[in-house]
């Protein structure tokens, strides 16, 4: 087992390797390991979650898929708090890879089942991030918002 002290001493090295590794297999394996570390040492990993979210923009579809799956698991099990970076998950609905698009939609569907207000509560922050994101066209923005609005119940939240 990895001790907390060992994890803390080597975390920066692990994230540096995640950023610089040329092998997509290595990057995928590091993301998976970081998911495991998040369960074991959530307070150590929390300041680094932005670096995990960054792998959602990796040039390799396998790395993006594994990152999406790890983040989905962490968020749905309350190991990672939903913050502004959730818009990166929404951008996965526009991914060139169909599996990633479907996984992103499944994530938001499952997230909406956790609480009636979850999507409603994160929507303003997501919209503000997506509206200024350089990679999001008006058409892409509409696609994401249209999908997310399906989780808003009119009677209570509109």
C-alpha cells in the first residue's frame, strides 16, 4: 500500500509525468491511478483536480475516455466536488469520438438522478464558462444547453 506521506512527496512528479508522457497508455494509467489515489487520499488530490480535468482535452481518445470515466466515478461517488471545471465534462458531449459523447451524456443523466436540483445548481456556472470558452461555437453551446435543460423540471425549477 502507498502511504499518505509517500503520495504527498511524489504527487508533483506524478502530475509532471502525466503532462509530459508521450505514451497515451502511460497517461491513461496515471489518470486511473490518480482516481484510486483520490479515493484513498482525497485531500491530497483535490488541489490537483484541474490537472486531471485537463486530460479531457488530451489528443488521444483513449486518454479522454479513461479520464471521463475516472472523473465520472469520482463525482458520482462524492469524492470530487462539482465545480466550474464541470463545463469540461459538458464539452465531452461534442467530442469526435461517439463513445466519449455517449459517456458524457450518461454522466449528466446519472448526475441528475443524484438530486433533483443538481443540474439546476451547476447550470449557471457551466453556462458562464462555456459562453466564453474559445472552442465552443454558438451551435455547440446550444447543443450542450439543450441537452442539460432536459434535466430541469419546469414546475419546481423554471
